[in-house]
């Protein structure tokens, strides 16, 4: 299991890489201020999809993000 501190560090690195420092801070402030519910947000996103759309998006993602890791069966 990954320590919370490590997850937070990696998350901030992703945000700042994608958004930059200022917009990453703005994103975090908005999430805190609005009492953002990620699960509800995702539910609304997926509920709005047409039948089969999720499958199509997943296939597109797999084609553009091929797995290059070293999977290990547990």
C-alpha cells in the first residue's frame, strides 16, 4: 500500500505538470470550497453517456496509451 504522503506528492506533481502551479492551486481551492464530491461528479459524467460510448472511449484510450509495463500475476 502506498503511503498517503506519497500519493499526495504524486498527485500534486500531476496537477502542476498538467495545469501549472497557479491553476493547480486554483483547482485545489475550488475542490475544497465547493465540497467537491468526485464520486458524484463521475456518476453524472458516466450517466450522461450513450449506450456503448464508454466502450468506444475505452478502446480509443487503449490504442493511444498502450501498456508498456511489466505485469505480474498475483
